């Protein structure tokens, strides 16, 4: 690299003015792929993803675009404090804090452009609640619930699909508490617990639909995509919201999780370690964003980075939002006006879905 730079400097110095100008133009066009000397912490990106959020000593994860595409919900950590923030999808700037409720961190979803719903233990027991997304005004309980629940999906008819955790054994749960460190990137395994997807009807009756985790509702409201463990692997499935017509979508020696639907309902985005798999040590695997047709065809890798990319969601404009712990270059820090402090950790990125 150093020899190349010296050669280019010599070439520019000795070239006529017109040729020197052309060389400088070429350098400008290719500068985006060159890591400046002394900035080796952030390698040149292997895809066209762009950084959306960056705040000093803060992490932003699990982006959820609003139906109209104007805002994003994001889980935001600053030190030991965690909250749900609403951000402008155009530039990632924070608009307001939505909730400090600890149960909302893994359960808040958009109800419509103005309201959100989430799980909460407030008022003496677990329930699904709603509130206005600007963080102000009253909150209303939609339905009482029971059990160890996470990742709810509210259906148009008032039914609720949610993941229920079942303790595998008391011994396993004790071991988990003592020896397992929580990984915020992983929201599909719960050491010491099994997971099942259940449906609560409007009258509170619960029906077990399937084993699985990470349920995602299709745009037409008729299907649920989810991940199910099979040995050391996890595969994507879909089923109707009543549990019928179970269909397996992926089948590989990999962990395929965190599914979400494309706007047209024809494909599913998901997180996978299939490009850098380590089944014995999944946390050491490489994680990227992938896409696949709902018929299991047209598999497409979307992100290509050694960092951990996950939790992809498509906005109304077709852009894909996801979180990643990619390295942050000095240029990006300057662009986001971060002059000092830490920028390590997870932030929200965005990328267009590439064509085949």
C-alpha cells in the first residue's frame, strides 16, 4: 500500500496538469474503499451498507421501521441504562424516548403509524399494553397474559401470537444464572429454557402452535415466519396464524433466525451464519443478512462483513435496516460529529436489497 501511494504521488508530480487532474479524480472516486493510514480499526466495507446511527458511548439495536417509513424504533443502551427510542429513519437522529419499561426492550412493536404495543408487568401482572409513540399520554392495557413471554405479535382480530419460555430443568436454569453471560445480539436462544409459539385468543384462551422463536407477521396478516431449532441448526418455517399449513423454508447446517418479511410478502430477510459457520461455537460464527423466497428458492446474501449483522427489517421505501458491530472509521465519526469517546458496539446501518 505504501509503495502504491509513493508511486501515485510521483506520478501526479511528474504528469502534465490535465493528466494530474484526471489521476486526482480517479483517486476521489476510489477513496471510499481505501482505509486511511492510522485508521486500521475500520476496514474497507465489503458491501454498500451505510451507517445511520452513532451516538457517543451508546449502542442502538433492533431497528423497527414505522408503517409509513418516517420513524424507527430502536433498543438503545447507554452504560447500564436501556430504553426504547424513536428515531427519524432519514438520518437516524433521535426524536423522543418511548419507554424505559424493561419488558418493552424485547417486545415493543408498531401498532400503526402513531401507536406502539409492548409487554409490561405494570398494574400487578403481565399484560400487553399500548401507548402513543411520542412517549406522552396515557397507556392502555390490551389484554392480561400469563407465563414467561416475549416477542409478541398483535393480530388484526385482537388475537396475540407470542413466544413462551419453558424451563428445561431447574439445574439448567441455575447453571445459566451462574455461568452464562447475556449476548444482546442473540434473541433466539434462552439457556435453560425451551421456546414455543402460542396464540392467545381475545378471550384469553391459549393454543400452542409450534416450537419456535422470532415470530414475524406477513404483510397480509395471514402468515407467521419463525425460527425453529433442530439439533445444532435452526431453520426458518412459516405457518398460518392459526398454526395450520406448516412449511419449512430453509434447510442447511446453519443457524437461520430473526426472519422478517419483504414489503411484497414474497421473500423473507433473516440472520444467518451459513457463510462463516461454527456449529460447535455459534457465538464465534460470522453473521450476515440474507434473503430467501417464501417457497425456499432464490437464496441471496445481502451483507458481506466480518462483523455481526442482524435483526434486518425492510422499510416502506424498500431499504433494509439492521444492527451491526462493524468498525467505525474516523471519517464516519467526523460525519456524525463524534470527536471523542467510544463508538464501539452496535449501531444501526442501512442497505438497499441488491438485485441478483
